[in-house]
């Protein structure tokens, strides 16, 4: 799937999260609740992003 992050198009696999796309674009997005041992939850709201004009957690 091709997505745009800060004006740069990146390819990410189907099922990737917005956080995955941000990282694939080489951008840094501070997180607290992101942990490989946990399912994505987007609970801490530290890493909010704009998706199609709306503010959302990247999970």
C-alpha cells in the first residue's frame, strides 16, 4: 500500500499502522505505549497524527 507521510510517498505492507508508515518514511514519532510485546492500542495519545484532516492515534 502506498501512503504519504509529510509529503513523501512510502510503501507499507497491507495491515501496517500509521506508526509503521511514519517509521518507514524515516520520521521520528515519540511514543510511550508502543511496545513489540503489546497489541497496538493508541492509549497514551503522545503520538497523535493527522489522518485525512482528522487528529488520530496512529494505531
